[in-house]
């Protein structure tokens, strides 16, 4: 997933390497803390993570601005910072709508899960209309962050480790087989939902910080 460097342009691999390693370290720290039954305030094993302090879901708020400023200063800025901010807000609304359509019990129609997933994928794609370089970097970082989590969840669910990586959601009524459960509560969320979240939240935070820090360097270079 590398982008060819030209002049002052940054490669995607080089840009996400350190953030990806930091994210992996936090993931492993979280897993170790839960296995050792340390303070739930920091290492909660509750479904969804219980809002524990140690985790990676908040990192797009940090790395989104980091990526955005780096890109803008290297000449790979947005075609319009506020345009991109608006697109990311719209994308977030579409993603949330997709979650309700696909998985809320109020909606019952054939193929609703497919429609919901498509909407959740469409949301972050809107970012490409305003800042394609940032979209590519956040997608790459998102997978670098979430693939290790999906791997951890596979073994945690297989071995019943008693962590938030393998606990079933409350009132779970989905598949009972291991593969079915893994695909529904681990693979799909990590590979689709959390990637969309990373792109949209990272873009929201990134455009705001870029507007304040870079300002006159956010225009994309002429073709």
C-alpha cells in the first residue's frame, strides 16, 4: 500500500509506520492487562471494551491530524479543507444510518445487512472527493491497526480467553458456530466498521487541525 514519493511527497508506508507500531503496542498492552485481570478502568473485559482508558479507538483523533498536517505540508493537501470536513460529517451520518439499517431490530427486510454494510462503506469514500491522499493514508493505517485486532479476536474467541476480544454482545442472537460468530462480531466490524470510523473521525479531526495549523498550505498542487 505504498505511494510513490515524488519531490516532497510522502510514502504511505513511511507515514503510518510509527503510528501503526504504537497502535500495535497498545493493543498488546490491552490484551495483557485483560488476561492479567488488571483494573477494569484501564483494561475492561466488558462487551465493547467498557470504555477502558487503554485502547486504540481514540487514536484516529490523534493520528488523523498528524497525517493531515504532514500531507498538507508536503503538497498533498485537500482540494478544500472545509469541503472535506463537510464531506466527512456527511459520511459519518451515512455510516451511522447504515448501522441502523443493517443491524437495528427495527428494520426487517431481506438483504438489510448488505444494504447497511454498503452504506457504511459509502460514508468514508466521500472523503476521496475532498482529500484523496488523506483517505488512502487513513485506510492504510486503519487496516494496520485493525488486522492485528482481528487476529487477536480469532484466537481469543477460539480459546475463550475471557477478554472483551471474545465476549459476545448482550442479547446476542446471531450464529452459534465459531466461524459465524467470528465473522459477525469480529471480522466484519474490524475490517469494515472500524475502518470507516478511522477514516471519518481521522478526517474530521485532521481537517480541523489543518485549518488552524497549516492554512495557506492546504491547497492541492496543480496537476
